[in-house]
C-alpha cells in the first residue's frame, strides 16, 4: 500500500495536472493532506476533444482513512466523509462512483457532491474495516476522469463488550492447612473490544465473594490462599466469585463475573480416636480358633488413605490369646481368637489396643503422637463341654497270640465343667470292624477280643469315644494305636539265594563272598543273627564260615589251587540262628563255582569248555581268529557266485535269446454268436501230446540251444476239415520236429487249459468233449435263452462225432 501511494505521489509531481481529494468530517486527524490542484477546464476540454486516450494529468488523490462509529443509533445515515477531485469545479460535470465491500448496501455516495454516508449501524466486532474503491467519471460520457483507487473505512470502536470468562464456572482444589499465598489456579477473561484503541479491552480482576479466604491478582487473575491453616474438617467447600472489569476498572467500565468452586483436599492432620476408652466383650469358651470375638473402631476425621487405621494388641494379658485385624471396608478392628478358651482355667481377659495411622505426614509430627489407646475386657462364657481325654493320643503294645481278654491298657477322660458328669467309653465300630478289641465302658480299660497275628496286622488304629453321661450329645474322641509285638516263631534264612565263585588261583584265608539273613519276625530291638558252619560239614577242608558280628558273614577259603577239572561246584551248608525267644535256626546252602580269573582276581569264565582252550590264548585273540574265518567264508561264497554267473552268460547272449516269443496276429473273433470262425475242437490238452512224444522216444528240443540247420523243408499236407483234432495236432508236431528251420522251442498255442494236478480233475466242458464224446448236450436247450448258443455249439459237435463214428 505504501509503495502504491509513493507511486501516485511521483506521478503527481511529473504531470501536475489535477487532484482528487477525500474530505472527511471532523474526527481523528488525517494521515495525509491535499497535495495540489488542477484546472478542470483544461482536463474537461481535452476529454471533449475526443482524444483516443485521456491525457495523464497530475493526480489530485489524498488517501486518508475514514472512520465511522460503531453502534450508531441516529435516525439519519451517519456521515462518513466526502470524495472530491480538483477537476470538479462545481459545474456538475463530474460524477462520483463507489465500489467494493458494502458499496450500495452499507455505504452510499452522492454522485454529485461525493458525500459518503453509512446506511446502518455497524459492529466492529463483526467487521472492523471495509475496503472500497472510488472513481470520478464524466457525467455525460461516463468516461473516467482519473483511475480508480482504494480507500478504507474503519469502524471506530466503542466500549460495548464486557469481559467474558469462556471456561467458567471453574473447579479447583488446594490442600488444607496450606500457608498464605498458596497457588490455587488462574482465570482469564477476554474482551471483544479493540485492545489498541483506548481502555475498552483493558481488564482488571477483583474478588467479589470468597474473602478473606482467597485473593486474586488484579492483572493476571491468579487466585491464592489468603488465610493460613484452613481446616478441611471445619469447612471443605468454598465458592469464590471473581469479577473482570474493562476500562482499567474505572467507573463506567463493563464487567463480567465467574464462579470458582474450591475444595480443600485432605492431609493427615488428625490422629484416630476411639469413641470410648473401654470396650466390654463376651465370648463362649467353645469358640474355635479364628472366631471373631467382637469389633471396636477408632474414628479418624481424615478421609482416604489418611484415615486408614492400624490396630495392635499391647503386650500383656491377652496378646497370646487374641489378635486384632483391620477391616478394609470400614476400618474397624476385628478381635480374633488365637487359642482355644477354657472357662475353668481363666474366666476373663483384659488388655489394651492401640489405633494408629498407617500413613503419617511429617509436617504434623509436632502435633503429637498420631495414635489412641483403649482398654478391652473379654469375659469367657461357660459352655457345657464334652469330656476331655488326659492325652491327645494313646499308644499300647500287646504280644501276638495273647489270650482273649488280656488287658492291653486304659484311657481316661473327665468332665471339666462344674457339674463333673460321669463319662462312658466305647469303641468306634468303623475303626475296629473285625472286633479285635473290647473296652470297659466305665473304667476305660482295653482288652483283646480275638487272637492277634503280627504277620497279618502289625498295628491296629482304633478310636475311643467318651460320652458325657449328663448330656449324651457331647462326645469326644481319641486315637489309640496298638502295636502287635512279635513272638519268635519263624526261623531265619538267607537273604537271597547266594551263588559265589572262587578263582582257581585263590589263596588261603581269602573271603570270596559276604552274605546276610532275613527273618519274618520283627523283634522290638531289631534282628541279631549268628552264622556258623554245619556240624555235618565240620571236616570241610575247602571252605569255612566267618561271622562278622553285624548280621553278616563271609565264606573263607581253607586251601589254594582249586581246579575245575577235578570239581566245578561246591555246596557249603551254613547254620543261621536268631536271638529271639525261643531261639530259631535254620540251615542254608551256599553254592560256590570254580572259575578262571585274571591275575588281579577279575573273573574270566566259569564254563567247562574254557578248560580245553590254549593256556595262553586271550579273549581278544579268539575274537580275531573268528573274524578271520568269517571273512574267508565270505570271499569263497562271493567267488563261487561269480563263477556261476559267468557260466550262465556263456550259454546264450541276450541278443540270441529268442525264448518265449509271442506272436500277435490281432485277429478279433466274432463274439459268442460266431461259431464258424474257429473250431472248438482245436483246444486240445497238451498233456496228451507230451505223452505221445515220450512213447515214441523222441527228444524234445531244448529252448536254450540253437538247432543245426538242415536243408530242405517238407510239410505234410493236413486237412483242416479232419474231425480228429488230436491227429491234426500230432501231424503238426511231426512237421515241426522234422523242420530244422523252425524255432528251437515249442510254439504250440494252448487255449482254455485249466492245468494239472487237481483232485477234482478238469471240469471243463471242452476237455469233456475230447474225453467223452457220447455225452448228450440236449439238456442245455432247457436252461433258457442264455444257453442257446452254447447248446448249438455242442449239439453240432455231437452230430459231427456221430458221423465220424458211423463211417
């Protein structure tokens, strides 16, 4: 815009022909003044002379900014300013035009005088300025006297908008007991008026309601605490009314307000307090461990985690019997029973309970200890209880096979209540289904009811029930374990069947085997076995028994130089004796084999065959010899196999092998209905031909040897109409036998040959045709149309055979 104005000034100085001025009404000072004048007649004369283009003249524009008041409420249009050119001499030869924003609708111009008016009230907050274009034209020809130019009409602001809090109402919080000046929050009000013109948009904040608790900074709108030690437990919610006023807070300024709801957040500034200093509770003596005896509560004025309370039993009278837990739901202290109660032992407990906060604030330690103490007294109520046994369990011993009725032991239960009721005893039948035991109902003595066998059941577990006579519903139970003691009735025996070995090079006094014993009896103090040689074998010069004294014994050699050739196995009897009463003993047999061993005593072999092996030949050498033998055998087998394969290949090469050639003629028969294409009689059994050749002592040609070629070819004519098919085939065989040019193998075609060796022999009707020619096939006509063709074939053959026989 500035560049354009400078250009216009430059053109005015160059041409100096005339000027157009904007005359505005009294108001703010103009930014520019009228720059020059021009004789309108010379310009008008030049236009009238009809020049092709108007002559550029000295510009007479003076660009000023028009102002119009917003919110004008007058009845007449508001005068904005006047448009004038130096070419206008007041002779009504110039017409002024107005174009741009709001031209015609908001702003209008007097075409003759150039006066501009605003037709309606304007709002600066809606549109702060308008850009228009003005031009002076010839009133007769409408030809421009000068180029059009832009100017601005600015809406002059008035204080017509109050400050507004766009985000109100507000919510804030500040910790209780905060010092003065603690920041709460900041509020901001906006004013739609022009901040660059006057004080219409200059806002000042003040507090209308909420003093003396809070204050607000008049320029920034920051709200802070104004009183120290504001207590949430006294007042938690505060409502503050903040005002924002424009015009710098001066009289006549517009104001807006907003509300701020401020909450004091909790801090742990209050200890828990019991509602009373003494609590009295009662609990029955029959209550189980873990039973909730009662509840006490210490109230804390704080909230949330600051109100969480921890309860503790002060060491003293009741800390071993009772415990206290905190309920997470309502912060109550629940007193729990830790051990069983007994009214007859102690009838009341008195102890103290502390209540303290779980989360402490170090800022308030100076206020004192954050805990409270109360006294709790618990009275134990007497309850009619069942009898109590003197022991929690009983153990008794009894020898097996004890006579029926022997007393094993006794149990005792008593009523501890003041009534001291008598007690009756019984055995729970579920624990003694076989009734091995009995009990005296008054004295509680337990006796045997059956003979006991430790090897069958070594331990009995029974349950004794004690019933209160005055109240049979009240019962108590106790477990009784009865151990059946062993009576020495079984003889000891070897723990396992021992089979030992002795080396041929064993030395005198060498222990070759350690062994032990077992016994089915089970004495209380454990087994004690002794071992010794049998009296019958006391003269044994080879082996003896040595007792080690720890329930084990060993076999000891009495000589050296054992030989398998002389004796391979030795049997050594041993006498085993236990320490029971009465003493039981038995004789066991130990088997000892004579074996070959290394020099260090490791076993080589105990088999008799090893005796005949060379003395210095080891196991590794034997394995090597066997491997050599196996390799030689494999080489021989491979050599023989290759020789046989070479002989087979010399008989005939693959190119000369013409065995089993099949000649296909691709002749297709006429089907089942065609009975003239071939003669069924030609299907003769080749067995007959083979037998005839053998009878004539004729050699059959070998299939794998090529016959010698003979000159000449003689074929005997054979009638194809001969009825004797077998003769026809024999003739053909003879022809091939004498024909040296024939293939060296049988080329006879065999049809429908069922094979030989069947127990039921052949069932073929074709072979039957050759063997039995007198069979009548007329019955085939009675089988239906499906056998019509077959009946015709065999019927025709039968007629031909009859004709041959008649000849």
